[in-house]
C-alpha cells in the first residue's frame, strides 16, 4: 500500500502519483511503518468531533489536520468554517474505516445511497374547489359567531345567578 506523505491519502500499489489537485507533492511512498498516520475522512467541526468520538469508543487513536478556509470569517462570526482531515494509524485503518462507514461518515465506493421514505407527520390534503372553500369559510364564520354568542349568553346567565344569590 502506498500513501502521499503530504496529504496522507492511501493509494494502491500500482499508483505512482498523488491524484489530488491541491497536493503539490506527486510522488507516493510505500507504507513501511505501521504507525504512520493516514487519511480517513474529512468534515467540519461537528463531523470531526462525531467521528473522533466513535473512533475513541472503538479504541482507535486519531488526530486531525485543519484546512483553513478563512481566519477573518472565524473572528467575525465566531464560527469555525474550516475543514478537517481525520488521520488514523495505518495498522488500524481498516477498523477505523468500518467505524466511519457504520456511523455514516464515509459512503463506501459503489454503494447506492437509498433515500428512505419516512412519515414526517405532515398530512397532505386534496385541493378544494373554489365553491367548496367558500362554503367552508362561511360555515366556519357562522359557527364562530354561534360559539361567541353562547359564551356571552352563558356568562350573562352565570352572572345573573350569582347576583340572585346576594339579593
């Protein structure tokens, strides 16, 4: 297995150059030390913390490197918009990869992403015709007026009963 000493990404033994456009180092090295840190995945602050927590729970040490997006935006907004690369030891890469796939941080190559249908609690109603909508509005207004009249007459009746107790 080979890796790029700069960006730490893994490559097959047949590859000779790093394929990342932003990586200036093109020559790959063969992994000789099993403890060398290699790239696992990228993410923002929340994703970084989530992946590192899952790796820690599995007993896999990890470190991260920062790709600074804009230092001034972080100072102004107080939010960290930087991207992070999570690195793991080469000897534990397969186990770390399985953990990252398990929590959804990495989508395996060739895997089809299934968009599951779920009930979000929103009901869909059929479109009402104009005459039906008008009828419903008129009936709602009439029922509201009746409810309001009953509340007023009920309050008057209760007040009259209370007054009769004291006279």
